[in-house]
């Protein structure tokens, strides 16, 4: 069951009292790391997206980037932890935290809070729920080892104690995050970036990811080319530029494939891709 946006997840932190079985399995093209509720998977893009996007650009054209970047760009390797990588980067940016432990967040969400599917892929809203309930600790308190064995390492009490000091903030009775589900998600993402709010999105990957789906400018221009792969992914958005993608605009993506991929770990997603059915979810940390 998904947690309603803006409310704490309906679970409490609890330490594991038994060993976690680690099952070795073959990685498949669907195993990038995001579980998707059926209702979200069936989302139909708004026919007004292009009009709404054009109006937003016309009213305030240009480019903007977040004031800071994540402390580091990691390589998730064969672990389904892209949700944790994106959310940890967003927390580093929003709250100026030191490097945060991606695998602490993944372990807590998957093994303690039950926020993953049977393959270990996290639901994005449950990942956010972990940040509202238990938080996320410093990398210094729980070193991230990007293997299935590393994912199963139980955090120490010291790590839990640090994590609870690094939860998503609150305004009165609401946690400071916001789902983005406007007619044009691209337009809303532009607004949040201008307000220095990091944004996390989930989407269906194209075929050939991460090798040859970008043009020479590290831009993904068309959600139909290459065709969709069926694999889903989660990434952090840190900038936009209306002049990118041949003047049609694009958002800047921080991926979790390491700095030897793309442009030192970053690439651009065209606005038309953002506003297509390819993108499933988007949340801003406000």
C-alpha cells in the first residue's frame, strides 16, 4: 500500500533480529531498481502538456541550476538501489548534508520497512517514507557497498541515531516534499529548480541504455527513439536549460552509473520526454 503524499509512512523503525538471506541472481534488463504501482504505470500524459510548457517558457525563459550538487556521483552496479541514490543526492543538495549512505537508505527501505517488490526494487514513495520516518545517515556511519551482500549489512545503532537527525523537514503538519503531477511536469520541474528544490523522477529506460541512447550533446531527445526497454530507473534532476534539445529545452540528470558514463555521470532529458508517458513519477524536496 502506498503512503499518501505529505504524510509519514505507516511504519516504525525496528532493528532486524534475524539474518537476511542473500540470493544471488542474474541481472535482467528490467532490474534497474524501481518498483511501480499499477495505477502509476497506467498514467496517460495530459494533451495540454505542450501548451502548458510553452506558456511557462514564454513567461520566464532561460536556464537555472540548483545552488549545489550532490556530494558524489556513485555507481550502483548490480544493486537495485537507484531510488536510494537519487534520494540521497537530493537530501545532500536540499539540506547541505555531508555525503550520505545510499545503502543505509536502501537496506532500511527494503528489509526493515518492506518498501520493495519481490526483486528488491524500491517504490519511490516508500523510499520517501523512509526519509520521513528513519532519515538517512552519513556515509561515514554506514559505508555503502554496492553488492547484494553489502545491501544486506545491518546498520549499527550509531547509524540509526545519526539518520534520525537527517529526516525530511516539516512545515506545520506536512513534510517538505511535493508530488509533481501537473499537465506539464517539465514546466513544474523548471519552477522547482528555480526555487532551488531538487527533483527526483522515475521513468522507463530506452533500449541501449546506458550506451547509445544520447546524441553527441548528451541529450535524449525522443521517448520513441530508441524504443522503450521495459526497465525502469530513478534519477535526480539538478538543472534545466530551455536552449537545449534543439531549442525545445531539457532537464539535467544526475545518474547513478558512475562518472565514467555520459558527461561525468550527467546527461539531459528533453522536455518532450519528461511530459510523455515515459516519466512515471516526480517529487520535489521543498
